[in-house]
C-alpha cells in the first residue's frame, strides 16, 4: 500500500451510497406523488422488500456524529413517534403488492436500542402482521453498547432480529470522553459471545479513525482488540469532518484532529492487521470473515450496497424507509421523509405519509447507478452484462456513462485498474480509492470542494 497513492487521490467526492447522491434530492414532494412511486415499484426489480426504520433519539450526542438525531425526549414524545411509524407502515402497506416478501429490515438512528424495546416489538409486529418474511431474511439493528444488556439481546432475538452492529468506535474510554460518547456497559467480547450463543449472525463492530486523541499506535491497539473479540464483520470508518453540515463537529477542533498522514497510517495499519488475521476486505472500509455472506458474495460478484451498508444481491430489496429523515431507495426513485421528528409526527398523524425530498431517476441514471454499484461493490464491471440487464448494447452503456479509456489512464498507470475488452477490473489496491474510480463513470459529477468529504 503506497501512501503516496493515497495522498494523490485523497480529494472530495461522493460516497455513492446512492446514485445520484442525496445532494440531488429536490424538495416539495407530496404524499400523492410518493404513492405513485410505491405503486410503480411493484412492477420493478428487485421484488424483495427491504425496510429501514429510523429512531432519531440518543441519550447523549456524540460530537463526531453526522446522523439525523437529537437528545432523547420525554416518554410521551417517543410514544407519539412510535405510533407515527406504525401508522406510516399501515399506510405504505396499502400500496405494496402483498405477494412480495421481506428479505431485509434494518434499524438505524440515532440509537435504536436506547428506547424501550417494547416499542421495537410493536413496530416489528406491525411488519409481521402485514408481510411474509423470507426464511433467511436479515433483521438487523445498529446498537450502542452503552445501552445494551444481555436481557436486551434476548428481547431482540425474540422479536425476530438475527444481526446486530455494535458502534464501538474506540475501545479507549479517554478517547470516547473527548467525543462525548458513553463507553460500553459490558465488555464487548462478552456481548459478542452471547450474541453468537443466541444465534445472531453477521455480527459487526464499527470503529472510527481520525478522532481527537487517536494516533496510529492507538488505532493499532483498537484493531487488535477488535480481532480478539472475533466479530463476523468489522468496519473501520474514516471520520468525516464536515462542520459546515454538522456544526457540533466544530467542538472537536479544540482538541486537535489527526492530520491526513496520520489518518492514512491508521487506515493502512488497520487494513494490514485485519487481512493478516484472515478477514476479507469488502469494498472501501468493511471486512468480513471468509465464510461470511459478504465475503462469499464478493467472491461470486454478487455484492450490493445501499444507504444501510453492504449486502448480498439475495437479501437486497427495494428499500422503503420509515421514520423521520429515512430514505426509500426504489428502483425508479429516492424519497426522503421530513427530517425533524416533531414535524414528521404531526404530518404522519394528519395524512399517514411524510415525504419531503425526492429524486425520480431517468433510465440513463439507472444505468449509471448499476455501473457505479458494480465498480464500488464487486470491483469488476462488464459493459455487456450491464447492457443485457437494460436490453441494450455495451456501446450504449459506454455512451451513457461517457466512458473513455483516457479517463482511467491515470489509474491504469498506477496499476490500480485494468481494461480487458468490455470489462473494467479494479485491482485489490484500487479498492482503497474506489470512490475516485467510480467518479470517472459519473456524467453528473461536478467537483465542489465544500460539498463532499474526502475520498479516503
């Protein structure tokens, strides 16, 4: 891993969790217009249903957080919010073909496990009463370990959950204190061991590098501790400092942030330790054991990705979001709910749906999305295969994404990419700067320094 290569390509760019990115979403989208998109989605692929539930409440706010969240509210506010989600589920279900099955449910936030789990059970019941689940459906929750007891794991298992992602971020309590994050209530290794005993799979730990107080040496200790815990998956996220978007992040500047060279060394050290320990590198920043579904999907070139993270093509469905700020990722559109939960509650109580922003995709954009997804997830993109999915030619796909070998020449010269006939292959080293490679296939991209975080 050449640090000079990292420095060369470390510039602002989209994360491509969606295409076009969320910066293209437009306001003023109505409930009636959303219903049209839901009904249209019944004729589109994939037919599987994927649900996202957003819980915006946190007992305390971490200074590094870039999510849509707020400090936990009184019980009556949480009660109204949960009732609103259930009403939204009931409303959306009226327009979804009942023959379609659920392959994935993902809970994020905020801190979903900070609310009383009886609320979680109610929402899960609202899904199970209306939909049939595939036998191997993935039901996952992002959990803050500071608010997780062993009894909570039992309750989640009984409610149908089979995967948990633990937001560890850093094992050092001093670092957590600097960023205003509470430490884990129980030892992480004991929590993970208990989850495995209860039958949970794909258990993930999240770590962040680039926080105040972190050094390349301290991050090595973090990763070593994570390897000892032996989760099925592990993600090492680069802290994105965007105080022009999240003003609270400015607080971290008084403690000092690691510089770009230090962050690159953290990334490099983490990658080397994890791959030496037998974890397979997935995309930009995820790792999984060799027998995990994600590693198998990568090997078979069937890896996929959405706002909730990496998934297999098998579990991927069109995503229908519930709760404030949640985003529905349908084949032909993206629809984002009202961001603030007080307004979301009021609108849902009145009309059952609360869309705010949306983007309707043209076919050329659907094609570009498919090309970028293949590059980002599987590191191999065959113009002929993409063309067959859209019943067109490889040349037409190339024209849509404005492909030219010249755009990739720099990556080819640096031995990161190869063009073989109608295929573009990203080498393992190229995955480290895969966002940059994807940018060359984006005809809508306009580089704007303040709009995106840096790619590494």
